[in-house]
C-alpha cells in the first residue's frame, strides 16, 4: 500500500498514534472537537463532571461505525477542572496508561448570568442591576447547590481552570516528542470571540471578561511553555456561536444540540451582524482544530472562528 502524498489532507491531518485530552468533551463544542480528533486516528480522553453523559458520548460517537476506518477511540473520564484533586487523579491515570499526551484541549467553560437591566434603562436602574449580580456565585467562587453539584463561576471555569489543568498535564505534554509521533506536545485553549468585543452581547460582562482573561493567559503560557526546556506549543481558538448546551440550553439523547436558524438570525441582526446567518458546524470547527493541532509552525496564535461576527460589530481583532 502506497503512502499518501505528503501534502495531502490524509498526511497533513492524520492523528494516528496521538493521545488527546478534551475537557468538557461530552457535549457541544467539546464533543465536536473530540469527534474530530478521534475520527482522524487519535485516542481521545473526554472529561467532564457527568459520568453518564461522558459514557453516552463515548459509546455513541466513539464507536467504530461512527469514527470510520482510520478512526481512533474515545475514552470517558470524570474530571472536575476546578478541583486540583480531581485533576491530579486523571493526570495520574492517563500517565499510567499512556506515558505521554500529544494534545490537551482546554474546552470546559460556563456562562452564568447577566444584569437584568440594560444601559438604555438609565444609570440608576442599570447600576442597580449590575450591582445585584452575585459576586461570588457568578464571578469569583464556586457555589454548592442543594443537589450537591458545584456550579462553576465565570473566572474559575473559563480563565483559572485552563491554567491549572495545563500545569498538571505539562510533564506528559513535554514527553510527547519522545513518543511514536516524534512531535512536540500541544495545547489548544477554547477562548471566545467575546474576548475581542467592545459590545457586551446584552451585558454579559462576567463571561466576556473571563474569556478576555483566558485569551491573555493563552498568550502568556505560549511564551513561557515555548522555552527550550519545555517545548510545548500553546494556541487559542476564539469561537463565535456554535450549538451547545450553553447556547441552546439543551441537547438530545446523543448529547448534540440544535438551534432555530430564524431566531439566531434575528439575534444576529439585533447585534448588528445581519450577514451572520448560521451557527458554526462540526465541519467548521474540525478544520480549525486539525490545522492548529497538526501545524508545528503555529505558536502563540489566537484563531477567530465566528462566521464574520467580529467583523460586523465593535471589536478589536
């Protein structure tokens, strides 16, 4: 059997013998990324807090029938990215099983709330609404809910956890070059186009600020981890709107989300971006993820993937 041409898609984007970890990999964007990596040959550990969700996604989307003839596999592992003990346990388990990790995708994130008033309501009403937001539960700390579930907050999940998860996996990522692929380890942080916007998307301050922090964290980690003593690539992927439990508030029995195109178009028109007619698709994110994951010449970049949203609204790109 002849080898593919070195410039063919099959050669450029093959992830055969790769080990990848995707946080928040059971639903939405994380699941799209996990499917992409597994379909191209990687063994993908999908992590999250809901064991049943992870197991369903691995069983359905990680099957040989779904992944195809060159597919790898999907392995579910429960991990809370806001818990050091949980992170340590998963790093130890993957380290024992694999010895190295080629790619870490920090995808887990959260959107919590926004003020109940808008700027057009005037300084008193808008100021009161901003001040009434929960400082601890929305911006800074975890909330322990009555059903014994930790509810992540914006900065903890979106900006703090990528730092600690990357730190814990760093020794395994640094060992990737010694493995069968011979390529340096890589980190992709799922940030957001919201980090670049001057508009607040109906005043979602905590989410946008946390994603701006995650974007800057990505640049800083990219600089430090590129040191010759570590030699791990770090890049960011700043996404626009993709169907997920965050954007649609629901997913189906296979953990995938759908959206109403007309309602989305109305929202985009209201934001001043009428040319954005749809949310992103799995194919859209797959092309970007494969490029960042496999292109060893990409270091410290932030790729905006938003269908042109940031081109149409007040933003700093």
